[in-house]
C-alpha cells in the first residue's frame, strides 16, 4: 500500500469507524452516482472559497462505496457514500482509536471532534510527509451507511477547519 493510499484509508478509518478500501474508481461519467448528490458545487464553494467541479467515480467502487471527487488549485475534495453496512457492526470507536495511535506514531497531529452522529478530524503531517497533504474530514454515520466529505489541502495554510467543514456534513446527513 502506498503512503498516500494509507493516509486516505486512515482518514476514513479515523472518522467513519469502518474499513473502506482506498481504491479509487476511474473518474468518468456515472449516471446515478449518489455521492455526487450529497453536496452541491455552490455549497463546496462557500467553504473552499473557489469553484469545484465534481466528477463521479465509475459507479460502485470496492465494497459498495460510491466516490465523487473534485480539484481546486489548492485542494482535492472527495465525497464518499458507503451503503449496505451491517447495522450490528462495531461502532464503539476502537477502530478509530487504533488508527489515531498509528498515525500519531508517524508524527501526524490528529484532532477529532464529534457532534452526535458526525465525526470530524484534521490530520497535519510532519514535514517529511507534507507532500501527502493536510486533511480535514467529516463523516456521518447511520446504521447501514456512512457518508464523508474530505478536503486534502496542499499546504497547512490552505486547510479547511473542522468548524467550516462540519456544516457541510450536517447538510449531507439529511441527504442519504
């Protein structure tokens, strides 16, 4: 697994409490991709301060995950929708705590805030991992599904704060 794929996996594991494969489907037109319907471009623009064009992944990715991505000059945006999850799955937070410890051992600064069913985190890498980006993620968990919005900035000064991303997660919560 590449460092970037590991970094993306950890962001999802820390926030979502579920394993989501970090395999990205090829970008292209995908009618019916529900991930792209979670947020509008104008909602993202309000938070990011710039226009984002979203592109759907090629249908369902690994494990029932739909992906939608966009790019700005300073960040990458990823919307994820994972459905068909076991309502009896472990949601105690053990997976997240283990993931947090792993990334902290790599020198990554992690901040996690929980707002009911919404969990947001930031990950600030040390200088030797800065090329992988500065991540802010918010996820919403329901019994059989998880959605997430992830913004990976190229520099720390371009990071989106949890306080700015959290309202988007609240909007997403009512859309799946």
